[in-house]
C-alpha cells in the first residue's frame, strides 16, 4: 500500500487550521491528538524538524508561517518571559 505524503500533509494542515479556528491559538504540545485520532502534535513537530533540517518545502513553510506556526516554541516562551520582566 502506497502512502500519498502530499495528501497526508494536507490533512495535517487542515487539522491545524481547524485547531487554530477552534482555540484561537497556534501552540500545540507534541502529544496533542485530535478528536478523530489525528496526531496533530506529532505532525507539527515533524514540520519543525523538517524546517530545522532544511527539508521543508518552501511552499509548505510559507503556508505554515502565514498562519502563525510557532517554529521554536521554547524560544517564543523565553522571549515572552523576558518581555514580562
């Protein structure tokens, strides 16, 4: 059985956009699982890893960046804590 990685990526993007609409947030823990069983946290983490390895397609990077993905959640948290001081 062949896996269509492009279709799977689109499913992940659809889930992420739905999550953003429902929660008004872009932060997702790696263990987050959607109601239908889709492992959105793992999918998001995979996108981050692919970006760090420079393996994420530019058009995918642009889509995720435009909707506000947290590319480095630990750095974002540190920045927020620093601004709060």
